[in-house]
C-alpha cells in the first residue's frame, strides 16, 4: 500500500516548513508521498520549497493564481500515485503524527474510508461560533442522509484514490469537504471515524474559514442529496 498525503498551501509562510517536516518525520506503516500544491501564495511561501527538492517523497506543484482549497486538492489528487489519499493542511491545526492511526482500520480490513474526528474543548477551539457552525453543518448532513457522523468538516479524510477520483469533485473552495462527504453518504458509504486531537488557530493567526463557508456547505449537501445525478 502507498499513501499520498495531499497538502494544499496558500500563504502559509510561518507554518509550511514545519508542516512538511512533520509529515516526513512520521513513522508510517507504508510507503508515502507528499504532494504539495501551492495555490498562488504571495507571502514568500514559495521560496521555502527548495529545501525539500532533494527528497524523493516530495513533489511540489504551483498554481499561478489562487483558485481555492478544492482546486489545489484536485490538482494534487490528479498527480498522486498512491493507493490511498489523505488531505493534510499546512496550518498545523492537525498533527500528521496521527495519520498512522487512521490507517489501522484500513490495513486490518475493517474500513474503506476513515475520518479523523475532532473533539472540541476550551483548550483547542477559540471560537464558539466556529464549533457551533461545524456541528450545525454535520447535523444537517445527518438529517439529509439519515446517518450519523460527528465531524463532516474534518481535514483528515482517508479515501481510496480510485474512489476519490470517481467522485469527480468539482468544488474549488472550502466546499470540497461538504461535497466529498455528501457524495460518499449518497453512495451509502459511511466513514469509519477515529478520534484525533486538534488545535484551532485564531483568525489573527491566519484562520481562513468563515460563516459563509458553512452556509455554502449546507447548499452543497442539499445539492448532492436531491439534485446531482452523477459522481
């Protein structure tokens, strides 16, 4: 088994080097590759990739202009060579050291798709409205698809590469999370959930998600449940 870790990056000068080093230092139970897609960074982030050029596990791809997280993931998924894909943001909110635990139910044959589920508390979430929004979107999905998942918006989604490509994900922004989950749920695929730790960063530290993205996620879920016919 080979795992492709997809890292979309946009203006993460202060964290991307550490995030990449953390991924590459993890003791994975399988072969890995790190596919980085820089989505038009303008803050000097692009000057930092040269230190990873000699590592055969790393490939760097550049978007000339900012297109959105979903677009960056689509580019990464298209060039990935692994059997499985997982997204890993460059903002250090998620610890790459937790990825091997998500692989366990796959390697034992107990799961096909695995989500890393976050537990929110006062020590790791700085906005009540952000947590409330995440729970609202997740509950909305549960009602629409008559299922029970606990964290729709988690970045850590471990999915077989052929399945991910079959989904034909079109969203170019943060709506990619809702579209992926909606398409999986409509197919009757219920993610195997594993607990993970999480450390949210504040808006002033570069947090990009807003309430608009939550509203958009609900629309995308409605679309996937009642309108979209393929994918």
